[in-house]
């Protein structure tokens, strides 16, 4: 038996192409899994370098030395992170230390639920009197899950120095990239490459800044709402809402559910927990469904299928940090595809709207 692909000189057989793709995917998965300690800060630094690159370029145009421009950016970023980071860290540590104070309330709620369940079962002739509900819902496991989640969230902030180091190296290299491309390629091709890089950077930067502003606004409003209602640790819940806002649907649900459950444990009445839930749902709805489409724009949105696949993919390899970075990284990939003529159909397939028009291109992409 002969395969036609093997009889065509200069053509790679289909079977070898499929094997190469599978092997490449396997190698990529191994790299992502085993080097995540370095790759996660590297991915964050890449996104931040795109955001802060115009500041370095602006200072360079004002004849500020490169090392001084990088130092200014580094100090500004550190000052922007230190105060909120300290408040979040203090609030998170206070939450983990005071978890034991909520245990009696949790046990009381469990016993109340168990009693109601036994009474309801008795009405339908089901005997639940001998069921030990304390074994079904383990209070200690709930506390360990909360503590682990807090620990992973705080660990994201702890990597800020590694992220900052990577970002400074990327900014230093980006300032010289345009000149290197001009030396490496003919003038016409170098101009096309630089134009494509500028378009990609500009669109990615617009998306990241808009998304960060939406998330920051959500975090501030959640903090204020919980503070006015008297819910404990409003700063931490606001920070959690800011971070989880990068995760579609699931992040909104978690950042609404956890403070509501805490309010249920903190207050004897149901009025505050209900108001807490309604306030957070309203904030998420307004910021996510009203303001975000206006600021981010529908052209940068991803289809629900792409969002789901990207969340599963990055969560599988990088856990919670992967879920947070999934949408920014996938949106960046889509923007890159949109600005390369041969990959533009993939960008259309990844988009949320079938009738969207590609970004205007004044010269052919490389």
C-alpha cells in the first residue's frame, strides 16, 4: 500500500505532520507544567512590559537615559503596589487567623440544616435520624480550603520582585528592538515588521489597560459596599474581586459567593447577607455587562467556546494563576493573529462576533 503524500517530493506527509504537532504539543505541555514557577512571572512581566513601554519611549524621546527611565518605571510600579499590597496582605493574614472564630457559627448552621433535613425527611417517610451530618460537612476541611485559597492569592503578590526584574529586562530589550530589526532586514520589510509590532502592542495595551481599569473599579466598589454593610475584611474581598474579575463568570461567582457566606456567618440576621449578595451581583452586572463592552469594545471579545477552552487549558497547567492569566493571554494571541494576514481567519474564529471586521492594515504584514 502506498500513500500519495510519500510520493510527492518537497511535501511533508500528512502522518508526519500530525505526529510533529502531537509531539510539539506534548513538549509544550511539559515545559508549561514543569517551568510554571518561572513562566507565570514571565507571562505577567510580558503583559506589563507592553503596558509600560510607552512611558519608557516617552522618557527616551525626552533624552532621559535608558537606565534612569527603567528606574522611574520600576519605582512608580513599586509605589503603586506596596500600599495596596500591604493592606491586602494584612487583611488576608487577619482572615486566616480569625477563621476559628467562625467555627461555632458554622457548626450551628450545620446543625440547623441537619434538623430541618430530618424533619422534612420524616414527612416523606425517610429516616435520617441516624445520619451524622458533621461527617458529611467537615468544618476543618472548609477552613483548610479557605486558608489554601488565601495563601495562593497572596503568593501572586509575593512574586512581584521576580515580575519586576523580568519586566525591566523586557523593556530594556524593547527599546532597542526597532533598531535591530532595521539592521537585520531590508528597509521595506523592516518597516512592515515594525508597523505590525506597533499595531499589536497598541491593541494589546488598550485591552489590558481597559480590563485592568474595569477590574480595579470592581474591586473598589466591592470594598466600599462591604465596608458600608459592616462585613469583615472588605479590603481582601475587594482585592479578590479585582483579581477574579479576569476570570469570566467563575470569578464573578466566587467573588460574590465567598463574602456572602462570610456575612452569613458573621451576622445573626439574614438581612445583611442578602443585601451583600444583591450589592455584589449588581456591581458585577454593571461593570461586566454595561461598562466593560463600552470600554474594552466588542472587537476584542472572545467567543464563549474559546474562553472555556482557554480556562481549562491554563488552569490544568498553572492552577489558579493560570485561570487569572488565561483570558489576557488568549486575547493577546487573538490580537497577534488578527494582525498577521495568514492567521486572520483564526482570529475571526476566536472572536465573539461572526460579522466583525478585521483591523485595518495600511501595509501587508510580514
